[in-house]
């Protein structure tokens, strides 16, 4: 969900940029150079995942998977998702330049929240328990992202309020799909490679 | 977005850097800063003629950078469906003088003006960004950002992401092909969603395993916790000219906006 330049109020743009800078700084502090290859390759895979279109009825949606990114990367999801958004803006013209901060917060903050809410449930217990928590996390991340997008718009002007509400309800199917996909992805990963979640571990916090 | 990646730009490593054009010879830092300045000025302006002028200026930059016109314009115009929806709703949600009524809802001129304003701003910024920075080789973008004092960790993360997007995309396409061979046809059902989920999970597992091999290879070559960035960038006379020209144009836009606001 990329907001474009010119739609938001200056205060929202500046606030978003400041929050994003803070989140990225925190993420980078938890990212020693040893972990850069893992973070970079994961960042690239979430970029590729956003190219996947999943059918929903006659239409299709593209994946965001920020919940999954949060579960695996933790705070490092902030710089990793920022890099993805930067590349999308610069090379594909998605979103915009001044709104990069707001867009980063809208995608990455839910990822970090999901990390704190669901990480424990995903790493402990059987693959089935992990999958249920991951499904909840995947859906929660999209719900929070949509809510944050709505909030950025509402703070920018009352004229956006009806649209923001409609956008939230229109994304409920997307939440379900992302939840299902996240659950299946973690169910597989927990069986094939249980130490997937240790990829970012060992980083000083 | 997939269609955009496949249609014109096969890989991120092979980009429009070889296009030539007057902009390609400029210092990447000048182009990045120019795009940022352009975005800030354009977003700050709201008078319609100024925004049209900004869009024309961006079109001029596109002409200078010699990017293929049709695909660039298509990329510029592409927006998320929710933004299009949002803009379409604006005439109805902003109160003002009515143009027409649809099912009891009045569309206002003020709302339409706001929607057009956002459209002009968004397209001008994206067009300038695609022309100035999008024509760069992604790796050059990393080097330039590093010279612009962006933290090294972030630059390294960017470089790794750029390097592995194509690799992982190829892996994704291989997995999709294998699924297709086994008769998978995406539809709206539980089986499809589970299969897509497994696909994402498998991609993540393979990505982590690849990153372990990458780190091993780096250590084998004496990786000591620092990646040298070798590119030397020189700020030359043409860069000064470019900065002066773009700066003057942006100043003129701001002056027009301020003069209009003062009236």
C-alpha cells in the first residue's frame, strides 16, 4: 500500500520521516555486519514476495508479508522493508519520495509489533501452534498497516475519512489471505528448517 | 508490479545506465539531491499552474535522460488501486460548489481540484525520480548514498538486496514452474492459498540457506567486517551547471507559488 506524494499534510510527512529514521536506526543497531547477508537476502525475498499475485475471486492481490518479515527479522524489518520501498520508488515509480518515511512506518511498524506479539508463540511449540500464531500475526500486520494508512490520511484532512474507512474494510479479505499464507509458510518452515528464526539471533539488542 | 519488472527491466543489475543522454554523465549525487529538492518543492506547492510547470519540468528531465518515453510514462501513471479509489472519492467528500449529483451525493469543484492537485504532484515527483535516479545503475545508487553519508550498514543492506533480488526472483520462477508442471492452477480456494504459503516458506528457507553460504564465501575471502566501496565520484563543471539550472527552475516555481499565495 503505497501512498503517493502530495496526498498527505506536511506534518504527517515530517512525522513519518522522523519515526522511520528512528526505527531504521534502531534496526541497524541490532544488525552487526555478520548478519547483513542474511538480512539482505531476506529483504530481497520479501521484495520478490511482493511481486507474487494471489487470486481472490475475479481479481488478484499482491502480497505484502510484513507480518512474516517482522517474525523473522524483528527490528531489522525496519531497514529491510525501507530498502524494498526505496527500490520500488526509485526504479518502479511506486509510491513517492517525500512519503517514503510514512510508507516505511506504515509497513514496518506493524512488522515490529507482530514480532513482539507473536514471536514467542511461533518459536515455541509444535509446527501447528507456530502456524496458528503466524497466521494471526500475518493478518494482524495487514490490519495494522491498513489502519496506519487510514490514520495517515485522516490526520491529513477530513476529506479522506470516508475513503480511509472504506479502504480498511476493503482490505479484510487481504488480511485473511495474508494470514493463511503466513500460517502455511511458517508451518512449512518450522518443519523444514526450525532454526529459520535464529537467522537474526545473536545480534546485540 | 510483476508485469513491470518483466516487461521492460529484466534485472536490477542491468539498468538504463548505458542509455547515454545528458543526465547519465552527471554525478549520481547531484542527481539524487536534485530529485529530493524537486520532490520537496513540488510537494510544497499547490497552485495548479505551478504544478503543471513542475510536471513539464519533470518531462524535460525525462527527455534529457533519454529513457524510453512510453514505458516510463506508464510506470509514472501506475498507482495503487486504493489511491485511485481515494482520488475518485475526493470530489464527493470535499464540500463545495456542486458539479453534478450522483445517487444523492454531490461532487464538488473543490474536491475535484484537490484530486487533480494530488495527481499532478505525485506524477511530477515520480517522473523526475525515474528520470534522475531510476536511470542509475542500482549499485551506483548505493555508492552515491554512501558518499552522501547514509550509514554504511544501510548501504550494505541495500547492496545485498539489489544483488539478490534477481537471484531470488529466478528461484521463485523455478518453484512456480515446478508447481505448474504438477498441474497447479491458482484459484480462490484453500489449496491455492496453502500452496502459495508453502511457496513463500520455501523461498524463505532457501534464502536463509543461501545467506549462510554467502557469509561463508565472504569469510573465506577474508571478510573482516567492512566492505570497501571503490567507486570514486567527482563533482565536475557539468554537475555545477545542472545544479544551477535545476535550482533556478525550482526557485522560479517557489517564487510563483509564493507570489500567488500572497495575492
